[in-house]
């Protein structure tokens, strides 16, 4: 579906339909929900405001929120899972949900649909990735796609004109060189994305293959991995992307990105994160597609930006369901969250959000609309072990970035190690 500000509006009767939906039964006093998410300053502030709104509407429930950066989130999640003290509600990523379902760490939500948890207003297929083995484990709270945020002021001052939807990797390299030259080396063209497996996934799909097949096997070739690391190695050798010291800081926080610190003009994020990048900058931020290799596909796909899921350690399940339902049905919740977690996967959410769109929100909507005819099908859920494969990609790629091993040797090692990881995880 082509998404524009007009189609974002959705049907005029969506809010009325919500009013007709039966309210959840009255909840007793002193009931508690513990919610854990990975965040950034903008996301955290919005989420705590939503929690306050929920508690005002449901005075018998107290919600405690816990936020942490992406990199530390999964380490803490694994520790809590092993220790049997998971929060009641967790924010879940498409790359990890299958793994946590296979561990028995998440509970299916099917019995609550229509019984405290509304889903009849959701777009068709919105929860397909969160449905595993025929059961619904994750409620999508936003749709997104890959993006390259770029500093518009720096681009303008360097005299750069480009098509952010059709540019190629050759264009990207030339732009990086131009920005670095124009700034006298004070600003490089881009962050070095050697260790971003999310960007690498687009590279794979440009060559016509997903990272994993339907059986959970890694299907990318050794040559594809090598070519990716060699591409970034050439840019690094030319001095037109950030150097090794910055590159090997894994899973950097939003405020540590080169585009935010003013040391580079581009990075990789998902479209819903462009607003968070903008909130930390005064220069305007644009959004471009990941540059494609000439003659190949674009490689992009639309995916759930994240899910809400109920864990096996949840105490008051009815309170958890009331909390999740508030996220996906309350008009004020959509306004409070904005686009930080993605474009709402329902007409109800899009209608509620439209009047409050900021300038950067509008740019994200326009970008998301413009890429619709260039995206491919969404891959299947990543297999158990995919999180460890991601860690291995970063560790192995770090050796390449630091010059310890050539890209060809590292690519062979990554493919072999990933195979062992996935086999062990089965």
C-alpha cells in the first residue's frame, strides 16, 4: 500500500469503533506491571509519559519502566531469562523473537485476543512475524524499513545533489570522498558500517538472497561477506569514513553516533529512528535508502520495528494485557509515542497520529511512502541462535577493521562459525 499523509489518515470511523469496543473489566488496587525496553532519550521520555497516562486511566495498576541501550539490553534479557526473573512485558525485536519463543520465555497471546486485547483494527499481516508455530507471541507496535540518515546541511554545503532512493554504492563512495575533502577531513562522509549486520542484510538481499532460509540455515555465501567487508575496507583505507577506533565501539548509543557528534555525515538506522537522531541535532536530517550496487535489487523490506510480548514470568496477566491493549488502542498513546517505534500498523493509530506530526515525522512518512515500490518481501523470522550470529559477525568484522585478518579469511571464518552456532542452537 502506498503510504501518504492522505492514506495515513485512514477511515474517519476508526475512533468511534474503539469507543464501541468493550472495556476491560475493572482492575483491583495495587496491581503491578514491570516493563523492560531498549531505548534512547527520546523513546524513554515518550514511554514514561505513556505509562503516566495509562496509570491515570487505570489507577489500580502501577507500571515500573526499565530502559537500557540496545547492546546491553539483550545481555540483561538473557540473564533475566536464565534467572527466572523476566519482566512482565518486554520489547522484542524481529531478530530475537523466534529465539525467545523457542526458549519458552514468551507466552502466546491468542486466548486474550477479543478478550481484553483488541486486534480487529490491525492491518492484514501486521503480526505475521510475531506469529510463530501458529501462535501469536508478539504484538507489532510499528512498521519500518532500513534507512541512511544524513546531515542535510553538510550535504548542501558540499554541493551534493543525489537521488536518495536510487543512488548506488559508487555514488555513496563519491559522496563520502566529497564531504571529507570539503571539510578538510574534519567530517568524514559516513560512519563505517562494516559491523552493522542489519546493513549487511540489505547487501545480501541486493544479491538476491536472504540471510537465512525457512529452515533456519545461513544461506549467504562467503563471497558476499568478503565483498561487503572489502567495500568498507576500501573506504576506510581512503580515509572517507570514520576510522577503526570509532568503528569498533559496538552498538553505540544514539548520542555517540558520528552524525550526532558532527564527525560524520551519514549512518545506518531504521526509518523510525530518524526522529530520534534529529532530536539530538540542530542540523536537519534527511533519510535515504541504503545505496544499492548497480544492476542489483534495492534489498529493502518492511518489517515490524518491534513487538510487545508477555513473558513466562508475568504475574498479573490481566493487568499486562490491559497495558498492552492501551498501547495499541488509546489515541493518546499513539500521539505520545509518535513515530519513534515505527508507523502504527492500524488505521486507528495513523488517524490519531496525523494531527500531531512534526516536520521530521512528515519526512519519515514521505520517505516510507516513496520506498514502497522498491521493497521486497519480508524475510521469515530469524532462527534461534541469530542473536549469537550477530555478535559473531561484529567480533569477526572487528578483526578485519583492526587489520588483524584479511576480509577473505574472516568471511570464511564467519560462515563456518555461524553454521556451528545455528546447529548448536537447534
